[in-house]
C-alpha cells in the first residue's frame, strides 16, 4: 500500500501543479479552454488510476463485497471506457475502505460530468473543427463538471485521512 500511496502523492503533486500553472494564465480563449480540459482530464484519470492501485492492494487484503464488474475494473481496466473506470473505481474505493458517504452517481451531476472525458477525447482525436470548439454554454458547464468530479476524488482522500487519523 505504501508504494500505491507514494505514487498517488507524487502524481498528485505534478497534476495539481499543472492545473495551478494553467489557472494562473486563465483566459477565455479557445486554446486555453482546450488546454484546461486536457489538464483536468489528466488529473481525473491520474487520480482514478492511483485509486485503482490502492484498491488492488486492499482487494488482496480483504474479502470485499463488491460486484463482479467492480472487481473486474480493479483487476483490469482494459474492458472499460474512461467514464466507467472512474465511476466504478470510486464506488469500489468507498466500499473497500469502508468510507461514507460515497459519491452519488444517481443525480444529475454524473451524466453531465461524463462529458469532460468525452470532450477531451474529441480534443485529442479531432475529426472536424467543431471537435475543437468549446462554446461558451458548454464551457460553463464543463468547468462545473470538472469541479464536481475533482471533489469526488478529493473527498475520498479526505475521508480516508479522517478515518485513519491523518
């Protein structure tokens, strides 16, 4: 578990530094919006990967009450898209580490938040100029969506620290 946590903290420092540096130069330009989405998606996927590593260690130590699909995402992320990996990983992490309250994926936030990684995919693999556009209305929503997802990831670490006196 120490190696998984060390990786989490090292990766976290770099990803947060990238986001902070980007926010220091904030603008309303399309290139800034595209870069923000790319950096935020990297942070989200990096954190989710680190959580999967922590869960994999925990999974070996306890007999968890998780579904077969949840176990599969921890053992091999290959069969899942980025949004499925994120959702399932967070659900498993809360179960394995016996934390509450778990993120609410049944509300309106999760369906909207899935657009972050979908838009990042379009930005990284554009087929048309529209794929590279981040219109004002979508931009406003995507920023809120990033905030919601990042809060879910940070809430896990916060809950884990509270539980273990950190």
